[in-house]
C-alpha cells in the first residue's frame, strides 16, 4: 500500500486530519496554499480559511498573539471574474504567480479545491519536486474517483489527504471540521460565501451543507449578505458571448432528455449554464482559446438523479484517455486541451448516450 493510500484509509474526518497532521501545532516558516487555476469563490474562500486557521490555531495553542506566519495563497493563472470581485470585497490576498524555487523550498503546501492536478499548471512540477509536507483538501468527484491516477500518486508523496466528494463545497468540509473557538465572524462570513457559491445557493445542499451553513450563521455570517456578494451582473462581453452562442445553438433529443450545444470562444461555463436556464437537461458549450479547446458541460439535478451520470467522472475518464485536462462535479464539469473540438464534443455525447439507463 502506498504512503498516500495508507494515509487516506486512516483519514476519517477533517478534524482528525487537522489533529494528526499537526498543522495547527507546528510552526512552519513558509506555507503555500494552492487552488485550482482561475480560482472560483469556493477555492478562494477555503484557501483563505485555511490560511487563517494556521495563524489562529498556532496563536491559540501557544497563547501568543500576532504570530505572523508566512502563508501565501496561490491561484495558478489567476482568479475567475467572480473570484476577483469576492476577494476585493472580503480582502482576501492572493498571488497568481510564484517562483519555482519558492515552491521547492516551502515547508508546507496545502492544496484546496484543486479538482485535477493539471489545474495546478504551470506549477505542477515544482509542487511535485518540493520537499514540503503536502496536504490535499477537496470535494471534487474527479479527485475522488481518480485519486490513484490523479493528485495523490503523482504529487508524491501526499502526507495527508482529505477528499469528500459528497460535500458540496470545500468550504463545507472546512466549516464542519473547524474548532468553534477558531471561528470568528469574519471567517464565518468568508466560508459562507464559498459554501453558497458551490452549493448553488443551497439548491443542492445536503444535511451536512445545512449543518455547516447553520454553524456559520450562528457565528455571525448572514445568508443575505453572502448572496449579495455573489450576485454580480455579467459584463457586457459575457452578455455578447451569450447572445452570439444563442445564434449558433443546436439541440437534439436523447431519450426523454434535451441536449443543447453551442460554440463560443469564451465564457463557456456561463453559456453552458444558460443552456439549462432555457430548458436543456444537458448543456455543452465549446470553443477555442489560445490554441486550446475548452468545453464546459452542465446538467440538471434531475438529469443526474434519474440517470446517475456524473459529468465530473465522465469527463475525467475521457481526459485521462486523451491526455488532456478534465473533471469537475456531478452536474458541472469541464475539459480542455489540445484536441479537435468537434471530435471531443462527439466523444462526450457518445459516452453520455452509452451511459444512459
Ligand atoms: Mn469547490
């Protein structure tokens, strides 16, 4: 049994991970927290929570305050539009670039909400080579299903892994494992934003999500304020992308479901979501950007419930076979890389049809 899978087998709760890993006890000189590329609110808020947890946990145990420990949040290739606006509103600092030498010399590396190892590019090699102690905290089904071939085995060796694909957000995992004495009002506010974002404003909440949300609200966070922060009117460029993609829209019936596909050179995720808004059960938006095909797929909860088709797993399987990047969640996933968009969309649709019950 590899070191990674041994540790994974032991890891039962996030709280026990926190205790066993000693992250709150030990003093690390340099701590780097990585998110997936184009970080979204869940990635950024959970990274921020982890950085705060390190400071507060240490202060609490050592009964000293104002310990400045060098922890840095790194978002490879930047943050999404909404991610940027959330960081501005909540004063979450992050860097989108870092020196490989700094990664290799770090003492502790925590990867949160990563999804797929490729989403750490261009820092994957440096992270793999780093001597740092490494911890993974995630809720992506692609990480879970692919743990053997995904992060765990390739970024050797992970010292601690906590992946719960039933959690609707990484913020939910962190909230439930967070000691109450470390949860102040600011941290509660931040975590609720990430939790609401990835749980689609609680639309796909489980009992655990609600339990976490309640814990945050009881500690000073407010649902209305968090929702307000997440409500951002799309930019004009996104509106135009939506309208253009509507001109090119095609649909077909697959069994009793409706599948809509369209081509658009940017904003694929927003466009795929829009396809569901106008009635599709499956929305596929594809396009080329800087020599790379990008495809976003969204399905309705009803489609997932009735068919059991997990798009995160489906796209992560295709990506592994074709040597490109892909994965995500059961109803929201994406795939990208050097490939023909026509062939890739064709493959996704044919795998989908084969998987239909
Ligand atoms: Mn997430």
